[in-house]
C-alpha cells in the first residue's frame, strides 16, 4: 500500500466501498424478499387450511375428504387428526418431527436438526357430528425460493447491481483522474519554476471547487514570493550601490593621503575618510536592524512606559540639529501618555521623522511635533513647511533606499533612503498605522497612530501622587 500512488489508493478505496455497498444492498434485498415471501406463505397456508376445513364432511359415517387438496400446487401437505391426535387422512413429511405440538390457529416452525429443513405448520379445529377433528397444513420453507416473487428480485439484483458497480467505478475513475490531473499540473508547474526560476508563472485552474481554491492560494503565494524576491534583489542592489560610493571615496582618499606633501592635506583626506566611514557605519547599523525584522523577538523588548516623556527627550536632543538650519521645533506633546512597546525603536521612529523634516525643511522654517491621545490610540503628527513631496513619490517614500531627492546624498553623510522604511516597519510591528500628506513647496505632514496603554505602571502612579 505504501508504494501505491494516492490516485490508485483513492480508486481502490472507492471501488472497494462501492462493492461493499452493492453486496450489502443485495443481501438486504434478499432478506427483505425472503421476509415478504415468508409472510405471504404464512397467509397462504392459513387461508388454504381454513378453506379446506370447510370442505371436510361426514357421509354415511365416513369422513369425506377431497384428496385433490391433500397435495396441491402450493406444496402444502394436509393432515387430518382426531381429538386423540391419530391420523385420519394425509401424512406429514417423513423428515419432519412427528410429535410437534401446534397450538390451535397458530403457525409454528418445525425444524429437523440433522438436515436443517424447516416447515411452517398450522392447525385449525374441525367439528363434524359433534366430534372434534384437527386439520393441519404443512409448507416447506425452503420451497419458498421457487416462489414467483423471488425470481424478479434475483434477476433484478443480478442485472442492476453489477451495472451500478460498473457505473460507479467508471464515474469514480473519471472524477479521480480529473481531480488528480490538477495535482499533476501543480507538480509540473513547481518543477518548471524550480528549473526556470521564473516566479511570475501562475496556475491556470479556473474552477470553483477545492482545487480552484488551492490554485488561488498557490498563485497568491507565488505572487508574494515574487514581490519578496524582487524587493530583496532591489535591496541588495541598492545596498551594494550605497556601499560602493563611500568605499570608492575612502580608497581614493587613502591613495591621495599617501602622496600628500603637507600635514594639512593629510588631515583633509582623513576628515573625508572619517565622514565616509561614519556614513558606512550608519548604513550597516540600519541594514542590520532591518535584516532582523523577520525575527521580532530579537528586536523588540516591549514594556509599558511614558511615551510623552520619551518624545520630549527626543525633541530636546534634536534642538541643536534644528538650530543649525535655523528651524524652530514646536513641541505639542501631551502629558502622561503610556504605551506598551519597545522604547528604543519608538524613539528611533520619532528621531527619523523629525530628522527627515529638518533635513528637507526650509531655512528659517518650522517643524511641529504633536503627540495626543484619541480613544484607545496614540496620535502622532510631525509636520513641516519644507520643500514637500511630489504626489508620484508619496507612495514610494516608505520603500527601502528610495530617495525623493537623490542629489541630497552627498559625501557629508546625507540620507540613504532607510529612515522612513524603518519608521514604517516600527509602526507596523507595534500594530499601528502611518500615512503622509504633502504638497510641493508647502510642506509635509506625517501622521501615525499606535495602540495606547490605558493604565500607567503602579510606580509611575505613586510618583504622580507624590
């Protein structure tokens, strides 16, 4: 059985089940037919004996008994007894027990133990000239097989039931062949994808049955895999490109530093090398964080903390960076908003959003940071009056390495297109949402929401009371 294919196993089980059902049906038909015939024979036996009892008479002191009824076409034997149970006319079957006791007007079954032959036996009282007699009728049960009602049952069963089995086997074979052909199609497609490495191929099964649902699920899986591989390929290409530039600069500066005539020129080269190394370090750290997003247990350490205080600390730290571009940071952070999350990643989210707003803000402009609570959510808004984002670019800004203005990636350590991608991941893993609204030349608004922790930790409540 283990070496058989699934198709053959299903076909074998289906055929065996149909044969068993057919044989069971045939046995039930025979049993019902036998029961019906036996019921009919009992009725015929009773009616025949009662009719014959009415035809027994006494003529000149002699009992007249129509011998033509003693053995008849129905194979019923008649025996006339006196009240002492002496045989007057007729005879019992030789193999039947002769001392059987038959209650009046009752049908009993007599059985010969050695041969197993069975008979229906029925007796009724006959009164003639004040004398009592008993008329017995005996019918052989095996003789019922020759009854006129048995032949239609047998002939019908022998003709129809084999046809049912044949039709069931053929129908089951067609169904299993059709069904398992889809499995073959799935297997061939998987092998073709493996050989060609083409994840754009899809399964063309357009049915509403289980295989159609399976094909739809496989197509969705292939589509997700295709997108994932494309993203990873793009990620690898972009990472290689981002790393190639600072490495090239470092190598060229090292060669230049080797030939420097003055210490000042060497210091300038070392300064360039340091900035490029710092840029590479930032990029590598961000790449390591993003590479671990598949295993959240290694990245997140959730706890309940005061998100308002964290946001205010971040805003204070970024004041210096904002002042370098003469940008005002406007703090609208509500007090005592608690969340259940990872402090370091949620801090990184605000840092990236505010840093992005400062970087693309206008000289002398402003950046507003708003953190409020609305129902069971934390609503955060980071807005600026900077250069804005074109409508076509707004859908792509959360993609890895995507830069709205690539020219801003300079040797001084500009954006590498990972900040907003990391923000999107942080919001997602905390069960929140983020969106962007922007208009070129007028500014940008990032709005995010996070689940709020309704109750503060016990030690925090105690400090508030003090």
